[in-house]
């Protein structure tokens, strides 16, 4: 054993004078792996941040909010079709019985309007001054009033004859509807305009008139 060999060491640690043990530093492979992992994590965070910025500047949130609305519209479409089939075709003017009431101080307005409606094919039951509930209380052109069953049938047909008419329903029985003339009434719509409005109405499907149940089924 060489004099350079420490006491108690032999074998591969034995120093013979022509061979010395090599003391190597720990491998740098672990450092390379850790650096690679850190780089990937950094790139991932940068990519995520970039996507968030893109969503902000391109309206990503609006698009996400619009998606449920589109789905809701698709869900409601069968309901509208079912309501249209239940309601059936719009009634012809001659099948609609109308009462004409004058809620203004002008005399003879109800009779003249009733005569005009007759000429346009409507069936007029009576004409008179408006009841106390409406007399001098209708500021607009007028109100078309009838049972709830007429909301998507007789009322919109009658409303084509008076531009700006408000549609309302009450708890009456039967199918007779009212035309209540208000302070803003200046006459029925021109026959040509009324006919065009009626033709446009016939092309559209009536939407369900009932309120949403709020259980998510009607969005």
C-alpha cells in the first residue's frame, strides 16, 4: 500500500502512485430537468394570460353570454309553433264582433268609427260612450280590449285598423272585443295601410302569451 493511501482504505481507493481516485461533481442533469419544467410552466402561464386578454378585447364574455340566449331561443321555438297551431289561423274581420266606445269629449266619434269598421268587413255589435273606467282616461289613440283568448287572434287583427292601439285583456266571457277611442285618436288607419298590416300579421306566428314559469323550462 502506498504511503499516500489513508489508513483503512484499500481496494479501489488504494493509491498506488500511478492511479488516483477522481472526485467528480454531482451530475447537472437534475438542474436541466428543473429548468425545463420551470420554462414550461412559465410558457403555460403566458399562454393563459394571452387568451384572457383576447377574450376581453374580442368580446369573449359577450359571446359566452349570447350562447345561452341562442339555446333558449331554440328551446322556445317548439313552444311558439305549438301556440301557433293551437291558435290556428287569424280570424277574418267579418268573424270579429266589435263594440266601439268613445272615451273622448268629441260627439259622434263612436258611430262614425263603427260605420267605418263595418265598411271594412267587421261586425259591429254596438257603439256608445266609454264606461267610467275609461272615459277621458285614454291618452293614446285607443285600446283594443277583449278576453285573453283573443290576445293572439281577434285583438291583433282589430289593432291593424288603428295605428298605435294598445292591446289589453280582461276576464270577460265570449269572443266580443272592444275598441275604445282615446284622446289621441285621429281616425282609423288608411285602408291600404291596414290591409298591409293585416297581411304582414298573417305571415307571422303568434308567440305564447302566458308568463314564464321561472323553472328554467322557458329559459
